[in-house]
């Protein structure tokens, strides 16, 4: 799934690293965002892990019929990747910088929501 060259976007990358925890509002927001992605006929790109709310957004989008691409660094793959999930395509990259580069290559737009330091790093390292 490559990014589209025109101004209309098709692939949206969601970075939302906040853990599920006890905040039901975040769970609901993640599921609603996944639904909105499908309603707008978009595809989902995310960091590829099986933890966190980005995964929940992507699952909610996938079960409603959209394409999902998870991009995960090789070092993090053993900590939780999509390899056991039939729900999406997975791209394993060499490291965090390549992950950001591939997200840029595959997404036309980004949504950043409350996250962890990796989410913040991705936000500040994206070119403006």
C-alpha cells in the first residue's frame, strides 16, 4: 500500500501509543476512529505492534473492510507483531528511523493522539 501522489488522501497513519489501562474513553475513541477511517474509505497504517490503541484503531478498521498496514522494526517484532494475525499486511523494517520513513512512504496523512515517547519521537522527527 503506497501513498497516493494527488492531494486527495487514501492512506492514513494513526499513532496512538497509549496503553489500554483503565480509561474506557480511550478504548471507545480508538474504535470510533477505526470506524471513521472505514466510513471515509481510507486505509490504515500504524506501528505494527499488538499492544496499544493504534492496534485497536486498525482492528476496528479492518473488521469493517479496510486495508491495514503495520510497520514494525525487527527488534520490536518479537515483543508483539502482527505475524499471528490474519488481519493485515506487515512490513518489518531495520529500525525506528526506517519505520518513520516507511510510514511517510505509505501514508498520505497522520493522526497523532495521546501516546508514549515513541509517539512523540515520531511526531517531532517527521519532516514539515
